[in-house]
């Protein structure tokens, strides 16, 4: 059987997947795109030879990236989703009845097209009338935005390298803060606590220069190298550790208890930021 070997960026491991069938292989203006079928994970989306999602476990990532902020915010109406061309984050955002508008910003239109074709259960909400799709760089979109009317910004990017790097700079986070309402919240994935500790710390430190409230929570994701994946979050007013809207939506993994328990303890967080963790 054909096998796919994934050597993820900055990770000291290699993952090997059996390939039942190569469903698509092509190249956009930005990256190589491949869709394969695996007997355990189902269809898998791969960008530049790095697994982005699988049919079997994508909900772990999309639910945790989305619902922590969505439930911590008292009344999220306008949301910006940057990246996430597969549509999974948009799907989760739109489960919340308060949402009136989603700006969906994706630099690579081909990822959206491929997801619609091969992952309809993930991309199912992309064409919702509340969604406005912009095919452009997310940092550029934020910089052009003049009004401060956004409740939540979610960055669902590829790994923090290449063209995605612009989404993790001081200037980008400052423009995000400027486009938010006073209750505004921000969340992004920030790589693995096992393999990318320096990146996790770097993003926390950058966010602390911009936002008064910065935190870190985690989730188990089997198909992302390091498995123990982190999410950096920030707010202008409220801590994201509290739920301010009731959990009344359908989810497979996320719930009230997961929300409360996913944040790092104060002691572990302090050791992380002091760079004294010894695994």
C-alpha cells in the first residue's frame, strides 16, 4: 500500500499514513494541495505535505478554536475568521444564534474550492448568507478595517511559517485590538506545547504587549505533531476562562467542563513563561 510521510515543521517526529486512494493532487498560487483517503481517518486534507484536517477528528480542533471565545463573550455578533479555508471554524461560529456577520478571510481560494468538493460536512456553512468571503491576506484585511465593531477575531492559519507568519506580529495584533469593541476577544492556535515551546511563549509575550488579558488553553489533537495543542487567547476586558453564554449548541467534544479545564493552571503557566518547565 502507498504511504504518506509527514515531516511537520519544527517537530522531531515523522507521521506515516496508509493511503487507500489519492483523491486530489494539485498546486495553487500559494501551496501544494492534496486530498487522500485513509482507512482510519477517512479523507485527509494536506497542504505542503502537512496534514491540516481529517474527517475523523477535525472537530477537536475546530470546536476548541471556536467555542471557548464564543462562550466567553457575552454577546458575539460580528466575527472575523482569518484562514481556515476548509470552513470548519465558520461552521462552528455559525452554531451560535447571536452571530449576525462572519467575515471569512482566506488567502488561498483553492483551499475553499477543494473543501467544498471533498469535505462537505466541514465546509457546509461557507455559503450561509451571514458569511462574507474575502480572498486576500488576513493581515491586510485587518489593517484596512477602520471601524471598531468586531466582537471576536479567530485566526485559523497553517503552521506559523511562510505566508502565515504575517498573522503573528506585534503590528497585526495591534490592528486586531483596534478593530474590536471593548468586549472584544481574540484566539489563535499556537502550536504544540511538547515540540514548539518557544513559539508558544513568543506568541504569549507578543500578545501581552498589546492586550491587558492574555491566556493559554490546550486540547488533545492526535493528527497534529506534539498532540497537546495550544491556543493563545486575549481580550480587552473579560477573561476567557468564564462562560458568559449558556452551552446550548451541538458539539462532539467541547462542553462547559472542557472549557473550564482546558486552561493551564497558574503554576504550569508560570513555569512555562519562566522557561523552567522540565518535561
